[in-house]
């Protein structure tokens, strides 16, 4: 069976003409309003290719033909390879893959229940949990190793991930060229060399554009480097409707689209044919609490519409999912269900991601396990149904006849085995009596039990000592006094 | 005269961003004391708006529009305040997002909330270097230096400012915030105050200048 979620059902929000209007609107914004480009290298690239560049305001107006050119250079089919090839995620516009959420700074200790800064051991443990779970296909270092030296935290995140999952690893910590260099080097080491990495990129980087209509210098300089070195990129717009984008979801989609397409243009000018994934995560700012409303219906819809737009361009999408809940349980489930269902129904290729609360900030190990079940349920919803000789089952209906049942039929067993009936692991369908005899456990209790089991039993082959030594050397080399003087600003 | 002041208060409460400057000009022409206009008009108006927001009666954009209206009128009235006199404010706050960090939404909200609670706010923007914080704190004679950091990698930048700042002056207070920042961390680096959201930031600031 192919890796990833098979999609047989798709709902449509925007019509072809809506998508065209969004595209033309975006080109209009890029030509008329422009984007602020803080990277000197990027401004030069754009200027040399006929853009109108104002060095004082750093605003660049990008002509439509250049954007259209870049869209032609893009790749439609990208494979995010796993350390173990059985985990290769083929972004072919026909399968969906769930990723872990990433880079929180807080964790709730699984043993003590104490809320504390996240540590490298949290990256280790969450990586093993992700490796085990069936419905999470791409890994992210879920939290930061804040117990490590600040200049190498992100490298420790990657080290812990590489050692504890065989799935593809996406990070979002390449925000300066020197970060990008260390991260790329670790990727090459993981793959066994540059050539091997270029063939099977086992790591990739997500980069945020800076809403509204700006590009950070460090992020873009690093992106050009990644593109050159064959590290697949996601450019991820995230205007917050009402705050850093128009309140209308489509308006914010235009702002985010202008950011993503201009980033794509710079990248393709620098490294034609580079693997770029179309990313977007527009959650509104909640106008009563001033918290970003991750997991809201608007977030889900925006992610779904961004997927439609990406596919309109022939690009795979990577769209946002999150939750504002403070603890695992009812609210987290409601938010993650909403957040995942929207984009999955619209055919998202990648969704980032599950398992963190407080809008991508706080890790509870058991939430990863709960979200795995949520994705399982939705995967069943979107698998698709069809009528053929097997599913119509006329022969079985004839055989069983009137007034009997289908329990003793091979057809029944076959279709239980093939996943026609979703078999939950956490949802409890037992009778009241057996449920209460077993301790009246809530879904969260059961998720904790399963988490404990995974941590006790699931082993992931660590890197061999040779590879590990090379990784350690990269980390050691990158260590520098915090205020070593590197500033990203041009 | 009292009418003109009441009218300014009302204009803030009605978010009359485009027309309030004309009202302020007219008030000055009519001989209204600019200090009274600011303190009894604008400040009272924005206070009411802030309270409504606190009670959940209005949404954030309405609060921001109220603050914008106040700013527009202040730009007219402040220069007219006689030399040597000062409008009484709750205190002067210098705020910015630290170096290498471009997250600005939280910082902007804290600015707005402080301004609507009577603080004079000087916003340095994002990616503000340590030396800029130090230089401006000195220049502006701020009571409070407020720093925002949204990333684990940029949090230590706050400590970089606090140490020399405190060395120079005992009087200036520091408050910090941003999603990854915790109360414990704030204490560790020697900040005087921390808050997890914009509304409590006001309480913290008030406590610090008391
Ligand atoms: C929106 C967002 C962005 C936007 C910012 C747009 C803008 N114009 O500001 C964009 C897309 C540009 C962005 C970019 C990046 N981001 Co970002 N971003 C976020 C996100 C989702 C929400 C932040 C936000 O606006 N929240 C809403 C506001 C209102 O809340 P707030 O900022 O927390 O502020 C409140 C309080 O904290 C407090 N407060 C804030 N400041 C202060 C100051 C004082 C003095 C006080 C008292 C209180 C206070 O009051 C505020 C109001 O209630 C967070 C995740 C999160 N939920 O926090 C990630 C997050 C902060 N980003 C993250 C990352 C990694 C990045 C990038 C590096 C990604 C990339 N590879 O490009 C870049 C950063 C580049 C750089 N050099 O800075 C990570 C940081 C990870 C870590 N462990 O450090 C986070 C945590 C997401 C994640 N889990 O991955 N991001």
C-alpha cells in the first residue's frame, strides 16, 4: 500500500473563475503595491531581471511576466524522502501527508505534569512517538532544545530528530546563511553525501514570509542557499485575517499569495527548477482575546482554499493546522478536527501540523497520539466510495438472501481487513459496564496509556557512530558566543 | 470650551480618525487649553474605549481605531502645550521587538493597550539592536523599557539589553514578553515585569511606575 492518505473525495470551495480572479489580483498587487525585500542579494537578483526596485524603501514591484515565468519553472512532483525509503512521501497531488507541528518552546512534562521550557529530551521522545504513529507521515522537531546552547539549539533539534525517527524531517530554523549551512551539512551527512541528498532529500526547510508583503533578509538569504544546495523549500505565507491581512479570507489569501509567489520568483531566478512547495496558514487574530485563532473554521477554510490555489498552479501545498487549547481534551479535539478536516477534504498535500497546543507553542506527548486518531477518522471520511462488482456485493446479497445476516461471510472479513471500517484505538465503543470495569477512562487517559506504551516499547535505530561523529562535529563547529556579531539585516 | 473638550472625548469614542485633527485645531483656535483638551478630552475618551474592550463589548479593531484617533489629535495638541509644561501621563514606555526577531503583532498590541491607558509610548519597531534600545532609553528618558521576543533564539537578546541598562540607571524599569517568555525566565534575566498578554501588560506597567 502506498505511503500517505489516499484521497477519493474532494470538496470545492473556490470555482475556477474565483481562482483566476485571485491570481490576477495577486499579480496586480505585486506590480502595483510591490513587496518589501530586505535581502540585498534578492533585490539585486530582482533588479537584474527587470523589476522596479526602490533601494530606499526596499520595495520591489514585480512584473507579471516574471511571476508567470517562475510558475513555469516550478516542480509539480516532489518526493520528500525518509531515512527509511518506506516512508518516502511522494507529493504527486494525489496523496495527503500529515506532518508534526514544530518548534514550540514549552512542554508539559509527561511524568510530573509541570509546564516548563522544552528540552532536547522532549525532541527525542516526540520524535519516537511520531516515528511509531501511522497517520503522521512527515516529522518536525516539535519543540526547541532550550537546554542547549542558544547558537546550536536548532542543530540539537535536528540531531535528536535524526536519531529518533526514520521519517522525513522538515525544519523551520534556517533563518540565517550560517544556520542554513549547518543544517544542510547535517542533511548531506544523513543522506550519505551531497549527490545522495539531491536524489533523495531526507530533510527540507519551511520558510515564513513576513505579512503583510515583506521578506526578511535572513530568511530569504538562507532560502537561496537551500535552493542552490538542493534542500526542498516551503514558502509559507501567514497573514492573519483582520490583523496582517484583510479580514476577508480571500483578501488575506491574495496577500499571502503575493508573498509566496514573489519568494518563488526569487528562488527560481537564483536556482531554476528548485523544489518549492506552496505554503499558507492564515488563522485570524481573535479580536476579543488577541490570540491567533489556530484551529478555527476560518483557519481550516483558508488552508483549504490555499490548497486549491496551489493545485491551480500545479504545485503541492503545505498548509497550516493548529489549536489554541491549553490542555489535551475536548477543545483540542474540536480544534484539531476542524483544522485537519478542512484542508484534507480539499486535498492538501501536506499539513503542518499536529500535536502542539497554544497555537503551536506547547507540547503534550499524548496530544500527538490523540491527533493521530483524528487524522485516522478523517482519512476514512475522504477515502472515497465507489460502486463496482465488489462493493455492490450483489453475489453476497443473493447468497445471504432474506432475513439472515452477513457475519459469517468471507466478504465481510475481507472488507474489515482492507480498512472499510475504521478501527479506532482511542474512541471507546465498549458497553458502559466493560468501560467502567476498566477504570472509566477518558480518551485522554487512553492516549496517555498508549503514549507510555510507545515510549517503553518503540525502538528506532540510531545513527551509526561514524555518522553521529560527523553530526557532532557540525554542531561543535557552529557553537559560537551568542553575540558573535552576525546580524541578518542588510 | 467644556463643549469642545467633551466633543474631543466623544470623537475618540466614535473613532473619528479622519476628522479629529480638525476638531483639535478648532479647539486651539477657540482658546481651549491644550493640556485640558488632552487630559479631559482625549485621555478620558480612550480610557472609556479601553474599558469597553476589557469588558468584551467591542473588538480589537475598534480599540485600535480609538487609539489612532487619539494619536491624530495628539499630533495637533501636543506641540501647542506651553514650554515647561507637560501633559501628565501614566509614564513613558520605550518598546520594541529585539534584534533578529520580526514578530510585531504582540508588541503592537501591547503598545496600543499602554497608549490607551495613559502611557506615552515610543515604538522602535522590530529587529531593534541592543545598542538602539540603550541609546533611545537614554535619549527619551523612558520610565520603562519594554521588549518583545517571540523566538527561543532571540530571547537571550533581552538579557543583552537589561545588564548594561541596569548598570547605567537604577530608575528605569524593564518589562518583557512574547510567546516563549515565562515569568521564571523574566526573573532570571533581571526584568522587573512580565506579562503573557496585552491587558495584563498594562497592570504590570502601572505597578512598575508606582
Ligand atoms: C504570526 C507568526 C509569524 C509571522 C509574524 C508576522 C508579524 N507581522 O508579526 C511571520 C510569518 C512573519 C513569522 C515568521 C517567523 N516565525 Co513565527 N510565528 C507566528 C505565530 C504563529 C503567532 C505570533 C503572533 O502574532 N501571535 C499573536 C500575538 C498577539 O501574540 P504574541 O506575539 O504572543 O503577543 C502577546 C503576548 O505574548 C504578550 N507580549 C508580546 N510581546 C510583549 C512584550 C511585553 C513587554 C509584554 C509585557 C508582553 C508582550 O502580549 C501580546 C498580546 O496579548 C507564532 C506562534 C505563536 N502562537 O506564538 C510563531 C512563532 C513565534 N514563529 C516561529 C518561527 C520559527 C518563525 C520563523 C523563524 C519561521 C521561518 N523559518 O521563517 C520566522 C521568523 C523570522 C525572524 N527573523 O523573526 C516559532 C518560534 C519557535 C521557537 N521555538 O523559537 C513560533 C513559536 C511558531 C512555531 N512553533 O514554530 N511568524
